[in-house]
C-alpha cells in the first residue's frame, strides 16, 4: 500500500549546496523529473511555506539573442508530452500508419504512380539473376555493393508469398524491429526516438515499403544502439556487435560505415572498426565465392551523373528556369539526370565537396575533446547528412536513413540534434511531395516543381550545416568540471 509518505517528493535542492538545478543536473522540475511543483506536492511546498519549488528548480532561460533552434528548452518542449506515451499508444500509431502506407502501396496511383514497380519489376528481375549464381551484368541500374544482393534475395525465405508480398512483409518486419529497438532504448529515460521514427516514416508515404532502405537503416540503428550499450546492458560486446552490424550495413549500402565515425577513442574504436572491417571482408569473400561479377556495380556507380533531385541538380534547374542554362532532364542509369553543358563540372564539384566533408569529419575527430553517450549517435547523423547534401544523387528514400539516425539520436537526453530532428520532419514531407506527388513538375522543371526542390534541398542543407555546427561546438570544447548528475558522461576509454 502506498502511503502519503511514499508519495512525498524529496525537498528542493539548497541553492547554497552547489548542486546545479538546470536541465542537465537530473533535478529538473519539469514534467520528466517526477517533482510536482503544484499545491499539495508535499510538506514545505504549499502556499506560505516560503519555498517555491518551481522557482528553485527552474532551468536557466535560453539566450534570446540566438536562434530558437539552438535552444534545447525550445526543442524539448516540442516533445515533452509525446515521449511519455505508453507502449500501447506507440503500437496503435504504428499499426494505423503502416496500414495507411500499405493502402497507398496497394493503389499506387498517387502522383506519377508506379512506386512499387521498383520491387515487382526491377528487384524481382535481379532476384532471378541471383538464382543463376551471378550478380547483374552490364545492368546500368545495378549500382549497389554486393551485400545488397542478400536483401534482394531475402523474399525467397517466404516461398508461400509472391516476391512483392514477401518483400513488403520483410520490410515491415524490419520497420517493427527498429521501432522495438528504439522503444527499448527510450524506456529508461524520457526521450522520443521511437515516436520520431513511427510518425516520421509515414511522411514519405508508401516509398519506404517499396525500397530496401528500411532494412539498411535497421542495421545502422542497431549498430549505434549496440555501440552505446557499453554503459548499459552489454558492457564488453557493444563495440564488437556494433562493428559487425555496421560492417554488414556497409556492404549492403556503404553509408552505414559512417555510424562508426563517432566511436570514443580507445578500445571501443579498435573493437568496432576491426570487427566492421573483418565482417565486411568475410561477407565480400563469401559472396564472391558463390556469385560471379560481385564488383560489377563499380562501373555503373562511376558513370552516374547529376540527378534532378540533388542539390547540384536544383542549382541547374534554377539556371534553366532563369534561361541561362540550356540543358534538359533525361532518364539515365535508373533515374532522371540533367544533361547539357556544365553538368560534368557540377558533378566534379559535388565529388570535391564530398571529399571536403570527409576531411572535415577527420579534423573534427582529431579536435574532439568531450565525448558523451550521445556523441556516436550525433556524429553519425551529422556525417550522413554531410554526405547526402554533397551527393550527386538524393533520392527520396535517403530520408529513411536520416529519420532513422535522428530517431536513434533522440534515445539519449544528451543529444544536441533535437533541432535537426525537427527540421527533418518537414524535409521528409517535401520529399514525398516532390516524388511521387509532383514528380512530373520536377522533371519538367516547372515553377512548382523547382520551388518544391529548392525548399526541400534548402532544408536539407540547413540540417547538415546545423548538425555539423552543433557537433563541433558540443565536442571540441574542454570537458566541464565534474558535477552531480544522474546521467554519466561517456568516457573516452583509453587503456
């Protein structure tokens, strides 16, 4: 039986004691803290007591001179009630939204339509080729590392379904696995990762169900959660398991290798990077042993041009609209790309910017001084954002990756990526507006199509720059002096 004494909260901290009562101290009097500052909350806190719990524990107001997106108070308040929802509410929302996505995929007539054609035509064609023991040969649409073949072949595990049905079923299973993993990571703290994933993915309409990027994102999310589990359930194997998952993901679609960019210096980095390299090497050797032409994708990938949905493509579209560039859009290498003068220059500039982004990440890692439990998560999101905006190709399914990484960042209260996660939500909505809803306008370069791409890519660029700035600012400063906190720092595990 719960008595009145059991319900009485602890007294407010003494202002003279040196304990920080701000948001980071663990003594926050907000809704997450469990301290009820209202009348009747306990002895000494009511009217006339001379002690105002809310005044004593209130966090320091954010600076009014900076951007509101730089305020953690602003971004936390945006989610304060959402993250507290019970598991049942999360399950209901996931079920309803995924049912809606399935309905859209079944009809597949929104905008230009044919979103599912990638699965029941292209993926199934590749599936048949794998059945003959070979990777696609001289196929300009095959531009993926050899590990992608495992995902393309996976519907064969469900022989009682058609290829299309089995692929969608496995995609939903991967989606559910991500949701469950995020919800378990959220369970010990008031965070919002699972909700960002569950509510953000439907903004891409039915595209996630007809691409294999959900499976890839699942590998990256699980890798990051394993890496940060060193302070929780898996104290010794987190680095190894995270590296294994990242290595598999890298051989499926390259970018999951970036999940290791923020591992803390020392044993974690050695374990994660070594296990990732070993896993990728073993998997590549195995696929090369059983299938021919496993590296044929390199030829097609190197021939790619500037896709109309990329940042460089948007610059060419603006020049075309202004009448200063005479190029056109053509269907090449499985997507619409711009052809005409200066396109190759834009493509080389994109590659140069990608190299510069990689150099910046290396400089950041060398300059970083402070690691928290959220640093590997924040670094992964910043890295993938930088490589996305500098890419010659930005397909709408790329937002699946970014939503997954943003969600895993929000499983930690120490993350600095809350404003980036907020900006990614409208970015995802605009991506599905560009394809499939207004894709004819985007291809034709009409005012409406160009406007959507300018806003979408503008938000994406803002996300990348904001993520890079916040990652740099939060990690390159000297570590603060020790303080009393319920959230331990994530140490650099030197030996």
